[in-house]
């Protein structure tokens, strides 16, 4: 392999298996969000999120659509950025474990840390998408 071949291989879609595994988790989260919209709206309302009836389903739809973009590697920069925005906004608002006690604190700390890891994955995908020569639309 030449240096130019090595450079070409470092640009483009990341591992299909890796994207499928990452997207599988996000798809589960989005579908679960749609199925449990009422509960999530109540949680958001309890946490002081403004307009939870509108923002919760909108955030879930954003996660779902952006996830498909990452999975198919279509508009990957916009898709990965949207996933990052989802986690940057929802994680501290919903999983504010530092304001909780006991079991709620423990459960929300776990979910907070899980979301931080998923945010990290989105940032890695965003960085990778930024290297695509064709703008990431193929």
C-alpha cells in the first residue's frame, strides 16, 4: 500500500459495523422516546424544561432523523452535529443527578455518563465527517 492509498482509506465513512452498533442504541432511545412520550414530557416538565409538549417530541424526532443520517452516512456532518446538540441540551436538563438523592441520583448519574459517552461518539463522527472530501453527502 502506498501513502496515497493509506490517506484515501482514512477519509470517508467510518466502519459500517461501528455505525450500526452506535445507531442501534440511538434508534432504541428514539423509539422508546416516541413510545413513552407522555412520561418523558412529564419528566421534562418536572425538570423545568420549557414547552415540554413540543420540545420532547421534537428532540426525539431530531435524534431519530440524525441517527438515520449517521447510519446511512448521508449528510454526516449535519447528522453528527444534530446528535451532539441533542445530547448537549438534554443530558444536563434531564439527568441533573447532582440535584437528586438516593436511587434517583444513582440512576441519573448512570444515564448522564452514558449520554456523555454517546456525545463523545457523536463528536468523533463529526470530526470524521469533516474529513470527507465530497462534503459527506455520499
